C-alpha cells in the first residue's frame, strides 16, 4: 500500500545551493511582495491595487504559487485531482482566472485613459450607462453582477465615453463590498477628468445571497454617490437620476 504524506507549506519555496551543498531557502514571491508593501507602508487590502509594487516577472511567479495553493485546497476538500480528469488542471485555471481576469484590478495598472481640454466649455450634464460591472464579494469570493450609471457635469477636461467602461471594469475587478466599490470608482473618475459634478449609481445582485446563505434569487442592492455640483444642487441631482430612469425605460421597451 502506498501512503501519501501531504505537503504543508511554510511560506518558503525550494531554495538554491550556497555552493557548500546546503540549500538556502528562498521566500515565496507572495512573501517578498508582502514584505515590500509593509516596509513601504502601503495598504494591500482586498480592493487595493498593488501593481506599482510588483517587480517584472513577479506576477507570473505569483500565478504559479497561487496554483500550488489551489491544488492544496482541492486536496484538502478530498478531491482526487490526480485521477479526476475534470479537476486535473483546475488549479492552473483558477490561478490564471484570479490574477489575470476577475481580480486583475489588484495586479494590473489602470488602463491608459487620455483626457482632453474642454475647449467648448461644456457644462451640461450627461450620463453613461448601463455599464456592466462584475466583481466578487470580499466575504465569500462569489460573484457580484450588475450595472453602473455614471453622470458627469464636465470640468476643465473630458474623457471618451468608452473610457468610463474601462475604468469601471478595472475598479470592479477586485474583491469588494459594493458600498466601497462605488466610492473607489468615484475617486478614480475625479482624478481622470476633474468634473464639476459627478454621480454614480450601482445596481447589482450578490451571489453570497443568491447562491448560499438566505438564497434569495431576486434580491439586489442599489447604492449611489454624488459629488461636487450634484451634491450641492438638488435640481442637478434630480436631473441625473431622471436621465438614468429614462435610459432604463429605453432599454426595457
């Protein structure tokens, strides 16, 4: 009978020889990144972006490390990944999914967004939406799926409409709670185009309520943020919400 002894990770990877036949243990890439962030006093919460603090090649190394951890998780769930053809490469798929797709907003730089002078001095508000947003609940790492509407009263600079979609996708591609996600998105848009007024509405369904727990399939969450003139002028705020209602009505016909 063959006995398999499970591998227990201690935070270090296989080392290299020091020339005397002894191996020097090399910290795993995640440990090196964490140490660098702590030394720099940089936050690395679930919905933070840490791309500025990754060295060339580290993201690929991190993907390999995450795949190893996922493999350990599957084994701990008593799944025979060595003989189950359905899960034989699941660890690699999951690692790639997290780092390159669903959580790419943590590890990749913000998409390049060019802004342009508002030469016509536009000051009428406009809305963009619905923009599809996809995220994951920080508590259970299950999907959050919904739509976003962005309202702008232009300031000194403007950006193209498609850029709002790119930035929203980048912000939401991290573990989140919806209340914080809308604030982070507002911060990023304000940095990009410095609008006189900004409004954002998020309407989403949370699979931590649909798939597990209370299992309420129709429940959704709606929240918003208004800044600048939208916050201080009730008529502009009302106009923003009315334009969003008109967009929703148009799509439902």
